C-alpha cells in the first residue's frame, strides 16, 4: 500500500513538473514588446460596454475609454434596463466625449439571457469590424490599451485576442483567494492558448472580429445559460491558428472583486455551470491540472504522516526508502518551480499576488479545488437522489 501511494505521488508530481516546465513557463518567459501605437491605417474598432445600473462606474470609465490613443474607434455603451439614471448620464456625456454613443435596452428577451441579448445587439449595431469588450467596473491600464489589444489583428489569421484583467488588491482573505484563483485561471488560459490549445477568455478584456461572432451564430448554443458570454464563446470559436494573447501591462484592465462571500459564491457557481459546457478535451486537460495540484499536497500530507509514524516507532531504516526519497525530492522541486514560475507570471500580470505569498497561493488553491470538487459531488448526489 505504501509503495503504491509513493508511486502514485511520484506520477502526480511528474505531471505537475511537466506542466510547470513545458506549459506555464511559456507565459513566464515569453518575450513581450511594448505597444507602439496604432498606425494611421489601423482598422476601426468598437469598444463595447454592457451596463446595468452602473452610473458611477460609467462616469469614471467612459472618459478613459474615449481618451484612448487610437485613430478610428467608437465607444458603444449598452444600457441594459438601468434604473439608476444611467441613461440620463449617457445623454449628457454623448456631446461631451468624442466617439461615444449608447443604446438603451428596455426589454428582457424571453429566449436569451439579458447580457447576451445586449451584446448581440451591440455586435449588430457596431460601426466597425472589430470589437473590444470590457465591463463597466473595469479600468484600462493606459491609453495604449486599445492599440495594444488590437495590434495582433495585423496578422490576418488572428480573429480573437485574449487579454489580462487582474482584480484590485484589498485586505482580507476573500480578496486573497479571489486574486489567487484569478491568477491561476489566467496562467492556465494564457499558457494553453500559447501552446495552441485555447479554451477561454475573460469578457473584462477580450477582442474579436464581428465576422467570427456571426459565423458561429453568436451565443446560439448557450443562449439561456447565465454567463458564458466570454468563455463559452471563446471555447467554441477559438482554434490554434486564430487566437493571440496580449501580455503587455499597458493592455491590462483592472476591476473590483466581490467583497462578500455570498456574492463571490454566486459568481463561482455560475462559472462552474459554464465550465461544464467546455469541450471534452479542455475539461480533461483542466481536470488533470487541477487533480494533480490537489493530489500533490494531499499525498504530501499523507507522506508526512507516514514519516512521523516511522520516526515515532523507531523504524528509521524505512525513511531511506528510495521511492520516499525520490517523491520528497520531486515535491520540493515542484514547490520551488511553482514559486518561481507562477511568481514570475504574477509579477508580469501586475503582481496579482506578491512573490512571498505564492506558496500560500499554492496551498490555498489546492484546498479550494479540493473543497469545490467535494461540493460539486455532494450537490450532484443530492440532485440524483432527490429524483
């Protein structure tokens, strides 16, 4: 039994080390060139912001968007049934801010969720062939955000550009957990995209060609699914050839995270429901990364208990078990690689997590993924036995 456990631990750690060295290292060490501004012949772009009761955020965000250093663009705000006088604000801002216009959505469609309905209208009404999406609570890092995000479209084969969107740093464990989970999610979707296996993007910072949207019939396959207007669309439309990633800090957007456990849990439940609809290959890859992450730590705990028992019972010779020594050494290597590679990515992504807190992120994510898996399993059992 002990031999099987140690052999299994070695296999799990080997997969983790390979992921770190040959997958995540792509993001950690990929050269990044600074945005140099758009040429005068740059294609026109429509920046789309869907907003529901975002009066204060729009007041702060829209001047940043209309001030982008780009020759030909518009900012299109979809005011989705707001009741906080957002429409009055937008009416006042249109003559004051160049390139700004808005469309008011007064009804909720029966066949599609509200945000997807608003986005579909926006894609139909956009003036330009390329759209850049963000949310009302996001803030672009610089006036080069637009130019940097759409620079990849100079390659004719590029139809999708994935951006980075860190969350603001605030005190408290919930904020640390959100930033840690957001960091590792970004590590995965960026690294897999760079490896030719794109599977998702975030609507807080995402660009694509309108023609791609309509060629894939928009959100047709998941119209009634809450969420997924970003990652499910990317999961369906992305190919190894048509996706690019923007990694320069000037092209990031920052946003405000949830500040209560209940709001965050609702958000994560929506994300989990969406993730179930990913392509089978993507679910297998993500499941393998997550499972080996959790098992690396779980088996380390079991191994530590075994070593403690050997020491207490005086079986010191068993401590020289070659499998135990090899697995322990590989765990230390994996721990160091995670700290170094994920820490470097975190630094590149605007220090989502400080370098000294990366080990805490590592362990916290293992516990979080383990508890999430148990919660999903228990929820599934309740639903099945209820019928």
